[in-house]
């Protein structure tokens, strides 16, 4: 296993006037070549901040205080870049952002400039990262709009973002992100602002584009229905930490962590992206404020299986099940054998 990206012990903290917020607090994550890793969790769990840390896009007062983020662009070479060691002006970072790593966000209209045509914005990326001439960039931009399924791209290229629907704008963002043939696409809730039909189309499109290009994808979502649709591997996050990690089959067929089980219960039966979803508030209790991180397991105040005197006191150990499947939970010992009653519950 030679991942494209390997994050170890990442801590991204915010020093605010009200106190220290440990938005990301010791996250390990690997993105294999050509695969889609979904990071899933409720808002505030640190999933977006993990993604932003990869591109050094954390804004003050936040900063990466610990950990490594290793980028291995080429499976056949020994080149390893620790992204956390790159200064903001390092050309290596510029080539990562929007070049080797493409990024799309939840709100396409907030990411596109209202002042420029979509063609101008697409061409800019191509000229910066690819050194294309104006005419070449325009031609490639039209090709890219066609690839992402925008009808009549020769005309649409001269449209401004406000002239397009949300779904079309998200396709433009995908076109921009993919225009430089990234090795990794980071997608942060890219379909959350879209209606369910458009959402399903965009997910299909991303799946097809990935198959065609062989790129890896880091897909961030709060929605287990989306995970089911698109993931090869899943990382479940809660309050800045990894609760569970596994293949999509392991997570859906044999979930180990009570939080993962609760997330799965929030998906309506039979529904992937075509049904109406129950909100994640189906999980009882409130997410603690990140400034008031509970002692012990961060999930203990909402967990139906919490072991008194243990879960509220000690950080959970890492239980390793089959192969790549792990959970941080007191219900298991480090070999993955159940040591408390909740372990045997079927997901
Ligand atoms: Fe629940 Fe305890 Fe496991 Fe945390 S460590 S998820 S409180 S059983
Ligand atoms: Mg977010």
C-alpha cells in the first residue's frame, strides 16, 4: 500500500479569545491512488478543517500545530513532500493548489467570481498551471465544459456565474478543478446546496470522471447516503478525531463504533440520494462545543453504550479489526475483541 497522501497525527488548533479549539486533534488518514475516501461526520467534527489543512488553507487564528501530511505524487519515484513544511510562498505549494490537487466546495457561487465569465475563470487556471496560450486555454476550457456535461459549451463559456443554475455552477467548479488533471480532487460537501436530482447527477459525474482519469478523491460529507454512493473507504470523524475507519463494506456491513451505527440509522431505508433524509439530529443529545471537549471519549454524552467510569474518563484505545478497519472505542480491546456488552450489537 503506497498511498498518494498520508496524514499522521494531524492537529489543527484555533487559539480564540474564548479558549483553545482543537478542530482537528490527532487525525490519521490515507488516500490510496485512484480511490475515493469519504470523510463523514456532523458539522464541526473537523472534516473540512482536515481538508483545508492539506492545502495549507487554514486561516488565522487556526494553525497546524502537529503532525505530517505526506504527498507522494508518483508511485514510481521516492519523492515525498511534507506539505506541513511548505511555506505559503513555496512554488511547490502553488503547484499543489489547483494543479496537482483540485478542490471544490459546497457553495459554487461563493467560489466563482461574479465579475468574470466562466470561460475567463477556467482559462486562468489553465494558464497558471499549464502555461497555455489564451487561444489554447479557451479551447481546452470549452472541452472541459463539455466533459462536465454543460450543454452548448461554445456559448456558455461567455456566461457569467449568475446566468447559470447552482448545478451548472457546480459543474463549472468541477471543470476548473479538473482542468489541470489533478492527482487528487478534494470535494467538500459539493452537492449539499443542490436539489436531490442535481445532487445525484453530480455524484454520477464525479464517479465517471474519476474512473476515466484514475485520480483519487477525498470527499467530505455529512450524509451517509452520499457515502454509500461514492466511497471506497470511509473515515468517520467526531469532534476532531477519527471514530472509525474502514472500507465502505466494513463500515456499512459491520460498523463497530456506536457513532457510526447511529449515523447509519439516520439513512432512510431504501434511499440513497433519491429519498428524503432524516436529519442527523436523530442521534440523541447535543454535540459538545469544541471548547468544552469532554474528558474520555468525545462521544460519551450521546452514546447508548458508554461504560460508566471508563468512557467518561479515559481516551478510547484503537481497536484493529480486519486489515484496515479500526475504531477508537472502549467496547473493544486492541485486537478488536468485544470487552463490553455494546460491542455485540448488530449495526
Ligand atoms: Fe461509546 Fe464508550 Fe465507545 Fe465512546 S468509547 S463510543 S462512549 S462505548
Ligand atoms: Mg464543513
